[in-house]
């Protein structure tokens, strides 16, 4: 009780630290991320794989409209988890930045540079009054100087670079799965397989191809490609043939 | 009690997350949507059907003034549920955007592009202080590249694409009805029939033609047409003849 | 008690929904409307009749200064109920809009267009912080394309089109009276008679000619005309001769 | 108790209605008016009379500095009651408006037009946050098209036109006195006599000439003239001669 | 208790009236004035005398830096009481206004005009949020059209014209003394003597010449002159010779 | 208890007076000054001496970085006590003002003029919402027209001129010491000796040369000179030789 | 209890002092610094050493992305502790300032000048409403005029110059270790060794080379160089050979 009322004294504004130096609103925004379905990103030597659970609440909903993976530029994609409308704002910001780089300097924006401009924007919403933090985590993946790279943004405005990472609901289980099963010698198909398996980890079963959204950006063509249902089913079938991949 | 006072600590502002990552004001705005009469939208191969209950509180009120279906551009219409004046603001925004597209690029705005510009506006009202969320849900239907499309916007600023969807009071009952009875091979009359039947579902009776507002946009002429009372009655009569359509 | 304190938690700001999706400040503004004396508007085939109770607190007050019916443009008038100074703000807005239309396009503003520009203004005051809703309801009547039209604006920013409507104190009683007695074949004098009778309904007596302010806009001259005391008395006398009109 | 705490929940801001549709801050501003000494205005066929009690707290204070009657333009004066500094702001506003009319259109501003521009200003302070209402009531008197006219402004931003009116402390007693004794056939001296008698009504004695400030604007010269102490005493002496005027 | 908690409900903001129409923050600012040492101003036929107590908290403080009498323009001075830094803001404002008058119109600003521009500024701080009233009262004395004039400004933004007035701590005692002893036939030395005696009234003794700051502006040279310690002692000595002036 | 809760009702904002006319936030800012180590300033016929305690929390900290004495212009220095970062803001302001004077008028800014521009800035932070007062007191010393002058600024925005003054922790003890021991015939070395002795007064011992920062501005070269450790030790040695200076 | 509720009365805003002159939000921001892993900086005759703990939460995270040491300009680096995203904002500010100096004056910015521009920015966030302090401490190290210099910035906006300093978690233990073991005759390798040993002090073991990020700026090349893992291991191996360095 004491602890709770103590916490409530400091948790209703961006512009307030608690006595132990915490920013509760940022921590609550992380809870908003956990309320969303998970997304996964990982690197292979040949590219980046982004994958996301896609829960559709009705058979009449267009599956494609539950957008979890967004193209930012040819060579960069973003997978998101958390508050959907907040994610769209940040993706729009990312697209404007990528276009700006193209227009001003005639070149593709770097994955790290892009991520920083997103996290700078996120940070401002954690320090200024009259707003709330973004309730979303992003996985920003792309090719930079021929190398695949993957970044995570969190609601505090911090970014982390990963070989393989999960955001959203059941993140801990999925991340554990990734740490156990990630290998640096995967080909892209192997990466897709791992990403989907990881998303399935919390439910102890292989997720159906139609319930997952997968995209890749390879160093070959440096262009985000959605993975078709057919290809996905064929990859997942291989998993079953090969026996338990888990 | 505990739960309620806990909730009350976080539910009075746009710029505040609850400890479990919820935005209560957005959830309350969804309740405002449920207080409104229902609207339905659905796709047929040949077009989009929008239908809305029209409750008139007095026999002296002009039925047409209880506006639930709005023309945005020739090829796009919006059906709304919830706070009426909020809906008009968003419809006005949509019209300005459609006109702007026409003026700047000399072309019709896409249904998805238009929806996004609406939901971006809605999202801003969920993250900034000194305002409240929009208490309204919209069904945006139209023809894009010859194909009928239908989107829903919700008070969080999220959009969903649907084959058939309901918003407003008794939404769950109506959506269930749509899921059971929707077929992809309807002609437009069949779509109108289903839309009106769905609106009748919560009350176990066929709604009177005069109590419902229906409009269609077909791929033929790409132009929103109000369905006249006569045509509506004739379609509904066919239903009765054919036996229980329910 | 519970209910009341529950309500009090959400009723002190424009920018806040209650858990059941209500905007209490807008509802309280409607109470401000009820605190005002009533106004009535109705359509006849030949024109619009606006009528308003005019309570004068002292014999030394100039009766004409208790202004309830306002000329907006030649062809449009507004009757108001509620907070007097708020009404004047909206009437001034309406006048500026009508003049703007004349200046920019050289034409008379439509009754519906004018009403919408008023309700848009009203809606903004229900969604933005640092202000309160307008505590006033208006009846906007006029001739558009040769047809008489009548709209109501309410404090939420919603508008309704009517054949006959009442706003302000005892609205329910007066509206019931209108619904019982309104006929579409009234001539203007019949309309005036009904309007004044309706205003008298809550008090079970015919209101004195001097306590009521009546104006008409006919399709003939499309110009708002105040009805003189003499003409009013003569019309009301006819009522008495014809027997109880009630 | 209940009632009071109920009231306190809604009485601390301009931008808030109480559940019964009242604006408490405006009502409290009316109390500020009652805290001031009274002013009286009245019309005679030949002009306007403004009169005000002038309480001087020390024999060393310059009587003229307790300003209750202000010249706005040659043909318009204002008598005030309530918060003195607030009154000066509104009088300054009135003067700027009158000068603007002269500069822009080369003509004298009308008494009604001037009053409206004052009450519009007052109304804004009742609807916007970050301010308080004006704690003052004004009597605006002047000649317009050869006719004497008299308006009152109240803290809500409402204006009323009067033949004779009082504002400020003991307003009710003074207004009753005016209603009993006002006649439309007074000459200006008769008007002055009534105004001063009315101001004396609450104290059951004829106020001393030096404790009252009186000015007239006649249709003859359309110019505000202060009534000298001598003339005032002579008029009041006539009263005594004529017997009790009360 | 009741009364106090009642008061506390309304006393923490400029933009709020209490239920009985009071502005508590303005009243509290008047208390800030009373916390300051007193100042006195008075008129003689030949000029204005301003005098102020000067309390120095340490023998090492430069007596002149406890500034209570300020030159605004050659012909106008201000004596202050209350919050010292607030006074300096208003004096600076007064100086800028006086210079502006000189620059724009090539003439000396009038004492009344100057006072009004100060009180207008003060009033704004009593009606707008996000600020507090000025905790200072000023005595503005000077020569206008050859006549000595003296005004007081109070924290509400009201101004009063005086023959002789006191502001600050023990104001009531000092003002009583002035009312008893002020004569209109003083020469300037007599005025100085009275001013200093009045300042001594609360302590039942003649204040030491070094503890008082005195200045005069005579109609002869229309220029503010500080009264030297020597002259002051000589005048006060005369008092002693003449016997108890008290 | 009563007193405390009474105080708490009025002590949380710049824009609020307490019922007895106090500005608590300004008083609390004075407490912030007392939390800082002390600084001393004093005048000799030949110059100004500024001295400050310099507490270093670690042997690894650069002594010079605990800056208590700041050069504003060649001829003006500032010693501070209280919130260090606040002091730097005011010193920066002072430097910009001094440079501006040089640039605009080609002359050195006066000590009094400079002090006033600082205290004006400080005052604004005591009257405006959305900020807090400066938690710092400054001693501004310099040469003006060949004369040494010394001013103090306090958190209310008041300035005082001194012959010798202390600010910061233990100010009362140090000021008492100064009042007892200050003589107007000191040479600069005597002034330095007194300043350091005064700083030592609260601890009953002579402060070590390395724990104090001393600077002088003499009328000879009108240039702020830091007093070297060697010179300081030699002066303090003289004190010991001369016997207890205390 | 009393103390805590007392504290809570003053700890929720930047713009409020507590009765004892403290700024609680700044103190809480210092707690945010302590929640971060530690960083160390120290000077040797030949250069500056910056070292930081680098905790990586997952084996899949790119170690380099947990950025604790940032290059500002060739000759200046920053090590941070506390809120990561806040640190990035200040580092970005530092980079813009360094580039500005280069562009405007064609020269490298000084370490002290740069630090001041950072702490000025930090201070503003402690005095203005609508924001929170920066929850970060920085160690700014670089070469200025051929000399190595090291500054600390704290959340109040104060800066300190050090020979060797620690910020972040366990700062006290690490600083004690530095004070015991720092010598002014270290070569750069010795400095690196001490820095890493100090970081290990709280855990009683030598930190692994991979868990620490070290960079140097030497007076030779005035260019920040990251210390490679190999070199670090070799230096730390020397430590082990030489026996316990602790």
C-alpha cells in the first residue's frame, strides 16, 4: 500500500522523477509495448529478417491491414510492437527522414543514423510536459555499407544494436529462445525459420503461416521483400520434416 | 473499489499511461462510440455498401439531418458512429484532404491514403495535452484503382481494413451477424440486404426502410449514390419473400 | 453519493471523457440552455416563423433590449435560448460568415452552410482545453433556394434540421405541443399562432403579445420581418374567437 | 454543507459549468459589483442623467479622484460600480473604440454599438481560461441620432437597455425607488433630482451634494456636462422646498 | 476554521473571485505593502514633498542604497512602500513612459497620465493568470501645468489623488496624523516638517534626520531636489524650538 | 502544525502571496543561498576586495573549478553564494550586459547599472509563473568613476550597496564580524586580511590560504586581479605576527 | 512519515524550492545517475583516459551499441552515466557546439567552453516549468592548448574540474579508490590500468576487458582513440603479473 501510494505520487507526468530516480511514465509506456503482439528481428550474413505476429480479431478483417512491418526506404524496414497508432507516427517520421536524406544528399540514409533520429524524437516526448511517451518499441533493420544491421528503440529513447531481438508481448520467452537457437551461419531461410519458431515459443506450437508477417532485406538487392505465404509454408514445412526444431 | 480508485488515478488525461500501459481516455472515447447508433460497411465484388441506423427523436425532425453517411469525394464515403460533432470535424478534414489531392496532383485520393491522414490526426489528439480524443469511429469506403476498399478508424488512431465491419452501439452483435452471413459473391443488392439485416440483428426484427440510411459506391460509376427509400423497400421486400434471411 | 462523486471525477473539463464516454461539461452547458427562456421556430409552406419569450425584469427596461431574435442576413434569422452573451458571440460569428460569403462570392449564404460554420465553432470549444462550451442553443431559420429551412444547434456542436422545434426552458412541454398541433398546411399567420401557443403551453395560458418576440421570413420577399404588436394581437385575437386552439 | 461543497467543486474557474448550468465565477463577479457604491442612470426626453455615490475615505483625498463617471466621447458617458481598476480598463477600451470610429469613418460611434463592443470584450473573459471576469457593471449613456439612450453591461457580457437603472451596492432598493418614481415627462433637472433621491433611498436621507457625482448629456448640445455643486445644491434645495420628494 | 478554509478555497490565484466578490491575492499584496516601511507625500501651495523612512539593517550598508524615493523625470518623483524589487519595476516603467512622451511629443508627461499608465499595468497583473499582483504602493508626486499634484497607486490598480497621503507600515496612524495636522497654507519647509513628523507618529518620537529620505519638487524650478541632511536637521530643529509639534 | 499547514498552502509558487503578504518561494530561495559557502566583499579607499570560501570535496578536484569569484569585465567582479549553476547564469547575463555597453556606447558599464540589470532579471523570476527564483546571492564589486563600489543582489531582486558585506552560509556571524572590525582606512592588504578573517569567524580559526579565493580590483589599474596563494599566505602570516586579529 | 510527507510537498516540480532551499527534482535526477553503470575519467601528463562499464543484457546485443563513451570532436570525448537517452541529447548538443566553433571561428572548441555550454543547457532544465532535469552526469575530457583537462557535469548544471573522477553507480567507492591510488606520474597505460581497476573496485575483482569501454586522448595526436580489447587485455595482464594492484 505504502509502496503503491508512494509510486502514485510520482507516476503521472513526463516531467517528474521519483525519489529513486525513475521515470514512471516511461516504464508504463514499456507496459504498453508488452500489451502488443511480439515482433522479432535478426541478422544473417546475407541479410535482415523481420517477423511479427499478426492477430486478426475477425475473419472479415483484411489480414494485411494489421500492419506490423513497414517499409521505410528500399533498404530499411521497421517491425513494431505496442500502440499501433504511435508506431505509425514514428514510421512516418522515419520515412520523412529517409526521403530528406535522399533529397538533400542524394544518398540512402544509414540504419544507425535513421534510428538515432527516431530515438531523439522519442526522448523529447519523455522530457517535455504536455505530452506522453510513445507506447511502442521498434526493430529497425536494413543494409548499411553492404552489411545487415538491426536496432531496437525503446520508449525511453534508448537504442540498442542486436544480432537478434524481440519486442512486445512475451518478449522474455522469445528472447531466451533466440539466445538458445541463434547461429551466425544461418542463411536467410534459416533466419526466417528461427524468427517464426521464436514467435511460436510462448505458445508451444508452430505458428500458422497466415498468422505471421515476415520480410527480408538481403545484401544482394538491398530491398525489403515481403515473404509470401507459400514460401513461408514451404520453409515451415521443412522445419517439420527436419524434426523438432525447438 | 481498489480497482476503481486505481483506475481513477490515471484516467483523466491524454498524456498519461496507467501502470499497466493503458490509455484510459482513449478507452473512454471508445465508450462514446458505443453510445452512438451503429453503422455498417461491406464490400461486394462490384462496390461498397455503407448503412447506418438513423434514430429520429421527434416526428418534426428532418430525417435527412441526422447525418450518418457523408460524401467525401465522388468515389469515397464515410459512415460514422459516436459523437456527431466530432465526426463532422473528421469528415471536414477528409474533404479538405481529398480536395487538396485533386488540386495539387490532379487525381483522386486513394482510400487508404485518406484513411491514414484521418488516423494521423486522431492519434495526435491522443498524445498531446490540452485536448481530448475524438469520440467517434468511422467507416471509410470507396473505390481505389477499380477495387472497392473499406477501412475503420478507431479513437486511438488505429485503422483496420475490412471486408465487412460494424461500428457503434451493439457492434459485437452486428459484427457476429456479419461474420456468419457475409459471402464474397454478393451483388450490390445482396450487400444492401445484408447490411440492413445486420443493423436489425440486435433488435430481432427487420429495421424499417425509413430508419436506415444506405449508400453505395460501385466500381461502375465510382460515385456515391444514396439508396432511395423505394429501392430499399423493394430490396427488403425480396428478403421477406425469400423467407427468413436471418 | 457514489454516483455523484463518480461523476464529479470527470465533469470539470472539456478535455475529458467519463468512463461511460460522456462529456459532462457539454451536458452542463445544455442545462445552461434550459435556464433560459424558450424560443420556437417552425416552417410553413410560405416561410419561417421564429418566436421567443421575452421576460423583462423591470418596467423600466427597454423591452427591445432583451434580444432573443437576431437578424443575420436579410434572409436568415436566429432565435436563441440560454446564456445571452454566448448567443451574441455566435450571432456575430454568423453575421461575419454571411458577410464574407457576400463579399467573396457575391451571393447569399445558405442556411445549412451557415449553421455548419456555427456548429464547427461550437465543437472546437468542446474539445480544446482552456475554454468552456457555449451555453446556448440556436434556431437558425431562413430561405434557401426559395425553400424555408430551420436548423437547431446544440452545445455539443451537433445540428439538426426541423419542421418545428423548441429550445430553452420547458423545451419538452413545448416540443410535445408542437408535435401534436403542427400541420404542414399552415399559412404564416397560422404558424405565428402555433408558435405563440406553443410558448404558452407550459403556463396553461395564452402569452401576452408584449411578452413575446416574433419574426417571419417569407419565401416572397426573403427578408426577416419583425411581427408588430398590433398584428400579433390581431392574430391572437382570432385564436380566441376561433375558440380554444389548444 | 453538501450544497456548499457541491458549489465549491465548480466555482473556481471561468471555463467550467456547474451541473445545473451556472457560471459561478460570473456570479461572484456580480458580488464584486455589489461591493461598490451605487451608480444611477436615467433618460429624460431631453437627455441622459448619470449619477454616482462618491465615498471619500479621508478628508485629504481629492474628491475628483474617486472617479465614477467617465467621459468616453463628447456625446457618451459611463457610470460604473464595482472594481475600480477593472472599470478603468473598460472605459479605456470604450474610448479607443470611439476614437477608432471617428478616425476610420469620421463619425460619432453609436451608444449601442459602443456597448456591444464592451460586452463582447467582457464575454471573452468569461469563456477563456487564464483570466477572470470583469468585476464591474457599467451604465453607458449618450445621445444617438438625437435620442437619449442608456445601456447597462453586466459581468456576464450581457447588455440591457433601460429608461432608468441602478448598478452597485443596494441596487435593488434603488431600482425599486426608480420604478416607483420615474416619469417620462421629467425635464433634466427633474431627472437629476430623481437620480440623487434614488441614490439616497437606501439611507433614508437626502445625500449631500458633495457626496454625489452627477453629469448630463442633453440632446441640445450632445456633450457630457458635469453638474456643478452649486447647481446640484440648488436643485436639491428645490426638492426640500417642494416637500418630501420621497 | 470554517471561515479560514472557506477563504483558502479562493485565495491562491489572480484569476478567481471569492463567493463574496473579493480578490484575495490583491488583498494579500496590500499586506505586502504594509510589511514595508512607510512613505509620505503631501502638497503645499508651492510644491510637493515626498518623505520615506529608511531602515538600514547594518552600519556597513550604504544608506543611499535603501532607495525609497525615485526620480522619474525632472518634474516627477515616486515614493514607494512594500516589495522593493516590484517598486523598481514600476519606477522603470514610469521612466520609460516619461521618456517616450518626451521623444514622441517633445513634452513633459502629466502626473495623472503617468499614474494611469502605471495603474493600467498593475491592473493587468490582477486579472491574468501566470503572474502575481505587484506588492507595492506608490506615491507619485509632481508638477503639472504649474500645479503640484499627488497620486497613490494601490495593488488593485486603483489610483487616488491626495493632498497628503501615507503608504506602507503603520499607514493608518500616519494618515490620521496627516488629517489632524495638514494645513493648506504650509510653505515647503512646513510641509517637510509635517511629513517627517507624520513618519515619526507611530513611534512617539521625532525620527532622526539620517533615518529619513526627503525630496521636494517646487513649482519654481519643477525639478526634484533631495533635501540634504543639514537642511533637514535645521528644519527639525525649528520644530523643537517651536515646541512640540505633535 | 497549524502554522505549517497554513504556510504550505501558499509556498508552492512564484505567483502567490501568503495572507500576510509574504512570497515564500523567495524566502526558500534565500535558504538555498544559506546552503552555499560564504562570500565576502568590502571596500577600501583604494579598491574592492572579494573573498570566498572554496570547499573542495575531493583531493582530486581542481581547486580552481569551484568557482566563486567571476570576472565580469576588467573593472568588475562578482562573488557568489548559493546554487552554483544559477550563479553562472547571472554572471553570464552580467558579462553580456557589460559587452553590450562596450559595443553600443564604447564605454565601461557602471557597477550600479550592471547590478540593476541583474536584479531586474531576478525580479522577473519572482513574479512570473512557470519558473522559480534564482537561488543565489551575488556581491558585485568594481570601480566606477574612480570610486570602488560594492552591491549585493538577493533572490527577491532587491539590491543593496555596502561598504562590507557577506552572503551565504553563516552570513550573520560573518557580517557581525565585519561590523566590529571594518575600518575605512584599510589599505588593500588590510582589506584582504579582514575579508579572510571574517570568513574564518564561524569556525574560530584562520582559514587556510588554499581554502579561500580572493581577488581585488584597485582604483589604480581598475582590473580584477586574483590574489596568489603566496601573497595570501604572506598577508595571513602578518596577521599571526601582529597577534590575534580576531 | 512527517519528514516524507513534508518532502512530498515540494518534490514534484522544477520550479519549486523546499522550505530549506533544496531542489528535490534535481536531487532525484542525481539518483537517476546512480542507477546507471559507472564511468571514470582521469588525467595523465600525456593525456586523458575515459573508461566505462558496459553491461550487456543479452549475448545477442551488439556490445558496441551500449555506448558510454562518445566522440564529440577529434580532441574531446564524453563518458556518461545515468539515463542513456538524456546523455545522447547532451552529446548531440556538444557536437553541434563543437562544429559551430569550427565553422564560425575555424578553431577547435576548448574543453571548458564546451562544458559550460552543456551545463548552461542543463541549468535551464532545472529552472523552467514544463520539463524535467537531465538524469545524467557527464565526464568531458579533452586536450586544450596542449594540456589534458577533465570536467564533470551534474544534473544541477554545475561543472567541476577533476584530475580523476567517477560518475554513476557506486560512485563513492570508485572515487575513494581513485583518491587512494591516483598518482600524477602515470603514463597512459598506467592511467588505463587505474581506471579499469577503479571500475572493478565495487565488485572486488578485475572487470573483464570485454565488459569495459576505454578511450584515450593523448597530447601527442589530440585525437580520441578507442582502446582495443587486445591492448586492454595486455595492460590488465600486466596488472596481474605485477601482483595485486588494489
